[in-house]
């Protein structure tokens, strides 16, 4: 596994790369990628960190694990590659954006423009076997990504954390809410959204209201 990660993160994460759990994780991932079809592409596993530099970080969105269909996952949670149809959760994210900030429903589902503005789109598990949701869970990724969340909480200030659904809400215990902003809602998946737990949360406009109050650049949520 090629740990290609932006230098702004390395000074915080290099100690993790030396730990035994990460060595075991690396061995597991290398074997999976050499013997199975896995997503995202190897070069995109750490994409979230390469698009959202630590120093520029303003918002964190937490997902569970990558999409497991062909050509979907690109290393950013909820995001899909150009030209790929939008999965149901992403459809509901875009529907909320339509009503929250009056954004036209986009053709593209690639969320790189958000990441490039300092939105860390972090899956708790960074890899998955094709067509097997959760297949790389409990192999060490969660230890690594929990460390990411704790590192951001400890070394940054005034970051907006968007925790969608029960899984993400459990990460709240890793965040110092006295120095950061934590917004929670139901998950954008149809199961949650259709029960009224997602739509109307206005997390995108609320995030920008917070950033404006802090004198920080707003996030342009527009995807075309």
C-alpha cells in the first residue's frame, strides 16, 4: 500500500505508520488488492487528505466505507467519479442542497471541489472489496481514522464537524465540542431520509453561517 499523503498531514500521522496495527493493515490491504477487486484505486486511497490539507481544514464530514460498485469510489466519502450515476445517499445530499441553498441539482457527483476548499470527506474505512460492503472493516482502518478525528480535534480550532447518522454520531466522543462545532442529523440514505431524519437539516447553510461568524472563507457548495 503506497501511503501517498500530503506533507501537511505527515507530521501528525507518521507515528501511526510505524505502529504494528498499521503494518498489519498494510499487509491485509496489499493482499486484498493483489488477489481481489477492491476500491478505490490504490492511488486514491488517501485522496481525502491530499485534497484537504491539514492547515486549510474547515469542515469534516464522516462516512462509513467506500462505495463498492465499479468506478464509483474515489477516496472521498459520498463522492463518485465523473460520469457515474449518483448513489441514493448522494442524491439526497444534493436534494437537501437544492432546498437549503437553492443549488440546482448537479450532473456530476464528484465532490473534489468541496475537498479542495478544506472539507475533509473522511470514510472510517478507506478501502472495500468489490460488491462486499463493509468487507474491510475492523482490520485497522477505524483505529487510523479515529486518530485522524482526534488529531483534528486536538490540533485545530473552530472546525465544523457534520455527523450524519448513528455511525458518525458515535465519533462525537472523539471531538472536543468546547473548541469545535458539531452538527448532527440522520443519515442521507433513503431509509433515514424517507423517515424525516435528513431533509431540512440545513447543515450546508448552517456551516457557512458558522464560518462567516469566525471570519473564515465560506464553502462554495455548488457542484455542476
